[in-house]
C-alpha cells in the first residue's frame, strides 16, 4: 500500500468514523433523550418515541442516497462527502444546544426530529461516497481489504461515542449527566467536524471518476440509468434482498439490539451495558479487515451469506446465554414462575405498537403491557365472556387495578415468585472499565464478541461487493440506495420493532424472530441469484 493510498483510506475512514460517532450518539443516549424531549408522555411511551426518533434518521437515509448519489455521480465523490459531513456535524452540534421539552414545549421534539432527518439524509450520501472513493483507488484483487477499513468506521464510531459517554458519565455522575451532561458528547462533535473537513479538503478526486469525466463518459441522468433500466435495476434489487437486507439486521442485532436487550429487558445499568458493548467492539473490530481481506481470496458471497446463516441459527441460544449470565434470577424466574393474564378475549387487543402512538386503556391490555415492561414472561388465557381481568402468579390471583399506580401488588407477587428487583445483586455490574476478569463479566463480553464477529462477517466484504456490482458512471447512486434501504429500514427499524414484538407476545426473546427471518431470506435469495463479484475489474466498467 503506497503512502497516497494509505492517506486516502485514512482520510475517508476517519471522516466516516466521526460521522458515525455523530449518528450513534443519539442511539446510545436514547433513554435520556426520551426523558428530555418526550417528557409529556409516560415512561414506556417515551422510550418508544425516542427509539422512533432514532429510527427516523434511518428512514430518510435512502432519500439521502438518491440525492447525494446523483450529485456524486455527476459532480464527483470528494465534494459530495464534504457536504455530507458538514450537514451531519452541524446537526449533531445543534442537538447539544437544543432546549428540552420542559423549556420550549412541543417545539423541542419537532426540532430534534428535524435534526435527526438531516443527519439521516447526510449519512445516506456519506457511506456510498467513502466506499466508492476508496474502492476506486484500490488495486484489483485487494478491494475487499482496502474497503474493509471503511467498514470498521461504523463500529469505531459507535465505540468512540460509547467512550465519550462513559468518560462524561464517570466524571459528572449519573444525576448531572442525565440533567445536562448528556449534551457534552454532542458539543464535542464540533471538534471532530473541524478535523474531518480539514482532512477531506486535502483529498483529490477519485482517479477512475476523473478519467471517466475527462473522457466525457459520465452519466447525465444517473437516477434514470440506475433505476429506470431493468438490467441495472435488477442488480439493485438483488443487492438489497440477497445481501444488504440480511447484513443490516445481523449488524443492528449484534450492536444496537444487544445494547437495548441488556438495558431495557435484562435491567443492566447503562454504565455497565455500555462498557460490555464497548469491550466486545474493541475485541472484534479487527475482524472487519480479516473478513474483507479473506473475501479477496474466496469471494464476497460465501462470507456474507455464511454470516447471515450462522447468525440466524444461533441468535436464540446466544441471547439466552446472555440472560443466564447477566441476570440469572430473571432466567430462573422465566423458567419456573407461571404468570397468566386471564380475561375475556373480546376485551384484549393487539399490543404490537412499534410507532408508540397507540394508547392502551382496556384492563387486559394495560395488564399485559405492565408485565412486558417488567420483563415478566406471561401467557394470555381466555376467561368467560364478560369477565374482568385476573392476573395469576403461580396459580394465585393477584389484585389488578390499573397501570398508573405501578401495580405494587403484581410487582410484589412476581418478585415473590422469583423475578428480581431493580438493582438485584445478581444482575451484572461493572465497577470500572477494567473490571472484565470476573467470570460473569468475561462470559457476557465473550458472547457479545461472538455477535460482533457475525457483524464483521456480513459487513466486512459488503462495500467491495456493492462497488463491483455497478459501473463507474452510476456506481455512487446504484450502490447507495440498496445499502441504505437494507441498513436504514430493515436494520434501523429493528430495535423498535423487536421491542414491540416482545411487548405483544410476553416473550423476551420473541423480538429475535425479526432478524432471523430477514437474514434467512437473504441467505436463500443471495445463494440462488446474487453474482460473485470479486474478480470484476471496476476500472473497465
């Protein structure tokens, strides 16, 4: 690798790390942001709204891919991802200054969501530009290795955001951090923005793109060529369904849903949960490069589809083992305690509520929602027509009033049946960042590390594969759209949807069916229809 090539990879990767840092800050602080900007709603609804505001940034990513992909294919790679990083960095900085709902009312969440949408649009143009730029500098036979450095950026950005959050949390204490200290990581991003812009201004345009432009062979209508032409449109569809869709759900399960599962379902404190994820990322990030380089030798498909298949087959046992180690009392209670909600089926609705806008008032629904939020596994049993609601814990009826008073009787009953209290001594808790050698902590980090390895398998080679599928004149546009639909929609909606599945079924593991089903679909479609691309010469296209 020459000095110039190393600088290209460093500049592209470093800027993208900072951009992902900006984007992930929100996801890591979703609980606190929910309390700050959605304080008019009950706690459970706040969490859903906070997750949905996070997901809003993912929903608009495909539109950013279309807008900035077109600009990148017409104007150039370099200037496009300069614009995207400016939008991202400034949006993040403004979040750090934004007054909360208690100060400016409904304007606070509206402005917050607008900033999330701006971030999503910018990220929609960022990744395709960075991946294309690096790939067009890479020699044939090493694109998987070169672009794998770009693939590390999302995880490194998340890791950096977790480190800054943990440092700020430790320095200020939980009370001050929740009140105002959460703003510091957002404000720090302005320094990262300055570094990123300075580095990217020193880059030259991609040589392959510049040569094509000098020869007058560039596309004047990249959107029409990319999506109006069935030959290319078919490849876009195959890239999405046979590659990126499965990659997206495996990635977000291994990083974001794992963090959410630890905190919201297993009741691990935020400090410990972030540390556990940070350690798994630190140990696993190098495998992006390992699998990227390996894909240059054995192909992109075997690694990506292999990762999707292994993940689909092992998600259930891995998450159950995480429960065993992180909250053993909860696991034991799930196995031994029998909790039922007995009610007239006509009075029970569907609890599936991924957008968080439904308000449950029927006693059957509020009882089940309360149990789900308490991580209690329950079953719904049909009672006589017109009967009221009974909550049965190990065969004994517990008085049920409503969900507003916290249901102390039900809480006491399930705790007597073995369900742990908040802060139970058996729940994993790390005293400091290096408290990793106790068997309980080491086991959880090991399991999370396995999930990160799955992420590196599916994500390490994906940039090279997408670049190689499409010709230079419409590459930026063509690769960006399937990537951001797969990751932005299928992946970005995963935490809220999976949590809604858990709430509606009463089973803390039921949300895993979401990534398992989509990863399995990708394995089948990719195996049957997606072409292998590792030997494609992109300089000739």
